[in-house]
C-alpha cells in the first residue's frame, strides 16, 4: 500500500478561494485524488510490464485502487493480497519464490503465452499412474521434479523422463520502485487535476 499526502496542495488552493468557491473544495479534492490514483495505478502496471518478464494480466491487475469520497478524501493504491507474497521481493528484495517448495520450470510441457504452466497441468500429471514427484540422481546431480516412467520401446530402454523441474529460489535482481513511481506521478499530476476538478465544480 502506498500512502502519500496532498494536504499542502489543497491548503494552498484553499487560501486563494473565496467563501463560495471554497464550498466546492471537498468534492473537487475527492475527484482530483481519484483521477490521480487512476494514473498512479496505470503507471504501476506499465512499470511492471517493463521490469518483470512478460507478466500475466493477473499480475498486472493485482494493482488496484480504493477511491476517495467527499466525506473521506483518502484513496489507496495497493497490491491485492493474493499477489503480495510473490511481488514483495521485487520491491524490498529477497527470494523469488512462488510457493513453499520451489520455482517450477517446465521441461516437457506446453506453456501459455506468458511462459507459465496451465493451472491444471500439475494435477493432470499427478493423476497419471506412471508419474511421480521426487528427487532423482542423474549424471548432472540430484534433480527434484515431476518424473514420468517411460516404457521400453524398440531400440530404447525403459527410463525416467523429466516433466517439470523444481528449482531453488533465487535473489531477485529487478526492482519495481513501487513507491518511487507513485510519488513521481502524484507530484506531476495532482495539482493539475485539482485545478481541473475545481473549475468543473464551480462551473456547475
């Protein structure tokens, strides 16, 4: 969640208004705040698209807003709880770990346009009698993953086929600068949005 104050801008404008125009200030302030947080949300999503590797719509849409009202001129730009755990390392640093086990790397599986496995893939594989999850000693070392027991065919012995590999989490290198993006947008657009909202309110 990003918390920024625009009280100084509102106070500065209030001093320039007469009593009649000042009555419109609370409504105009809420309108300006909402217009601003929409731009912050859009900027955060655009930044994610640049920093992260082909993020899914689910990840981009995890940045949401809670709008201000005339009686409560406070708005929020936040990341939905379901995405906080895997996006937080890109803001504060830490391990890129999507679940309690490890990162899943598809080896012999079709992926979607974002390079991810369909949600049903793991369940489908686990349901097969010739598939198991575990660690196997290979020539390259111990590999933890999803394996398929292959049958003996003409000219080829029975064996194991790696379907998915569990990789250790790693330190993230990308940085979203979530707060920095928000601050820059607010500084650039809020006062302009307040002037526009105030002009519209007075015109009515």
